[in-house]
């Protein structure tokens, strides 16, 4: 088994600086890593983009005025090309499923790379350490990915399946089994709206909690250099329950930063879309593209920041595991060869 990674910096307590801001600062200082991830994620979107561009080139070829389809596709265009659009959508769905799978696998690789960069003692050469960590932890994090998907599927069943329908809808609100979908037997529409809102909010909170648990589990596996995703996951749940504020506060802070950036960029995108409708100009489309890439870039940076925050918190709440000393029963000078102590001809006797 390989030796555990040595931390690159001494532990930083929450009293010294804010964990979320410190994680963001450190991650921003690794531009080679997040630029590489941005390039790969843009390449993932390229196949679907080229397929749509090829379809539009054939469909629009000398049949529409330049710029007339920039803002939207009229009903006549959608009707005339309904068969081609159906084939394109079916092919795009299959392609999207394959690309989504590859994106999840690439996420496993990036997780190991980020943690190797943040935990290794050696400074510099971020890309070399990123590739080394991605390859080193890939299969461990792939098993954790499977475990996370199973956990999310179970949570979806609990919130949207039989447990919610029986306990909340039937027992608490008296909804008959045949009305679980429409909720027409409730006293008011406002009650139905509140129930659906509570259901979706509960699922969103549990979904985010599972993702946070996954970040801390990967960090624990990297700190201890262990292979068992199940045992590390159980230990991480226990650590989160013991230290809920310390573990969840930095993640909530980074999430708030991400939401703020998305809201600002969403307002900018809506403004640019209005300009496209009023006057079709390529410069406006280019600005919309730049805003989308900026949002993707910040998502990548904040993803890395979550791993750095998990590292800072885990150094405080995760105890190091005891490992046997392979040179305990041996003799030898400092920095020189070691000789096992024993009775056979290849060892030394004391």
C-alpha cells in the first residue's frame, strides 16, 4: 500500500480565516488545473454542437434570410423539419447519455486530481500532480460514484415514492391512494402547492447533503489512503452528524457564492436575449457564449474549492489511522540500508 499523502500546509483552524474564502483563494491560484478541466468539458459539448450545426446548415441553406433564425425558430420551420428534428433529438438523447456517463467518469478523475494537488507536500507542477492523483484514485472514486448513485436512487424513492405517499399524503393528510399524483381531494390548492414545494425542497436538501458527503468521503479516502468506499462513507456520515456546523458551513458558503454568480449571469443572459430578439447581431450571441463559459469556469473553480474546504475541515475532525512500521524490527544507520532482525542467514542477530 502506498504511503499516505503528506499535507502541503499545516492545518488552518476556522478562527484563523474563513474556510470557504480560503478554499476559493487557493483554488484560484491553480489556473492550469481549472483551465484544463474547462477545455475538457467544452470538448464534451462539441459533438452535440456539431450535430446541431450540421442539421441547421442543411436546413437553412439558401432558404431563409441571413439572421432571420438567430432569435428563434418559427412554427413553419419546426413543422417543415419535424421529421429531421425528431431524428436529431433521438440521436442527441443517446449521445447525451454517453457524454453524461463520460462526464461522471471524468469527475472521478478530477476529484483525485484536485485532492492530490491540495494534499501533496511538493509545490509546483500542478498538472503533473493532478494527472497522478486522478489516475491513483480513479477506481476508488468510481466505486464511490456507484455508491452515491445508489444512495440518491434510494432517497428519490423515499421522497417521491411509497414512503412519502403513505406516511405524508395518506396518513397525515388523508389523501386516498388513487389521488397521490393529482392531489385533487385536498381541501385547497394552496395545500397541494405547499406539499409539492416541501417535497421538492426536501429532495433538494438531501441531494445536496449526499453530494457533500461524497466530497468528504473522497477526502477521507485520500487522507487515509484507503480503498473501502463503504467504510469511509459510514465514517463520514458519523463525522458529519458529530460536526454538522463545521462540515456543512463552508459548503453552504461556497454554494451561496455559486448561486449569486448564477443569478447575476442569468440576469445578463436575459438582457442579451432581449437584444437578440430586437436586433439580431452576432456580437450579442458572442457575449451570451462568453457569459455561459464564464459560468462554467466558475462552477469548475467552486468545485475545486469544495475539495479544498473538505481538506481543511477533515484535517481537524478526521483522526489519522495507525499504520504498522515496516522497519520496526530492523537495524541500520539513518538514511542507509536497513537489515531485518532474525535467525536466518539473511538477517542479523542481536
